[in-house]
C-alpha cells in the first residue's frame, strides 16, 4: 500500500507462536478473539490492527511524525495518520510471529501500558477523537465474547484477567516513556 501510495502507514497481520503454558493458552485465546473482533471493525483498518511488531512508514510520514515517547507508539502512529488524513492500511497478506508472555506479571505490564496510553492520547488528540477510534459496540463485543467462549474455554479465564488488568490500570501510577520489559515474551522460540 505504501509503494502504491494507498497509505502512509501499514501494519502486517500477527500470529502467536503456539502456546505451551496455561497462561499462554489463556492469552492465546484472548488474542484469537481480539483479532477476529478487530478485523470486523472498519474493514480491519483501525487502531487495534496497527500492530507495533511490524509497521511500515512512508517517507512522507517518517518526515512528519515525531513520537513524543514510547508508550503506545503503535497506537500513536495510527492516531497521527488518521487525524492528519494520511491513511493507514492493515496488510493481511503477510504476518509476523511473536511469543506471548508466559506469566501474568508480564501480561499485566503490557495491559496496564495499553490502558494508560489511551489517557495520554486524549491530551494530544482530544477525547472525542480518541474515544471514537477505540470504540467497539457492546453488541458486537458481546456476540464475539459468546462465540469465543463456546469454542475456547480458556477464553473464560481471560475475562477474569481482563477485569483485573483494567482495575490495576486505574490504581497504577502513570506509565513512564520507558517501562519494565515483559521478559517472557522476549525469550527465544524453539
């Protein structure tokens, strides 16, 4: 899309490496749910599919964007191009594989950063704009939750984890531009 001048920001699809631990299986179920949910929003071109693992910036965008800090820089880049009408396109014809966190602690670090980043974006881009980009209708979410829970019982466990992470993000101090790394998602894959 960048070469064809259809977008100034792209992100590839993502695939999780096969889970081994119970926690990885729970998070894997949640990621499969989220990927299906996100691909239904705006034909898959939305803030949730701007995966930070593999993005491409056009030369035009690279010269314009200055990311203020590294918390949520994937979502920041999406919000920037959307606000400036520069165009984002998800690229589903290619994927990047990544390892899920193996512990709740590491997953918690990632989730709390995600929730905190939304608060920071409101300051720069405005509440209505940011909330609109993150919006998922309740009906759509509930239908997807029910379908996933029937097919994958690990997903039910994730719902409890999600509530816990959301509560932690409310009481946790503000996230800095640098953070403690989720080490278990960085270990080599065999």
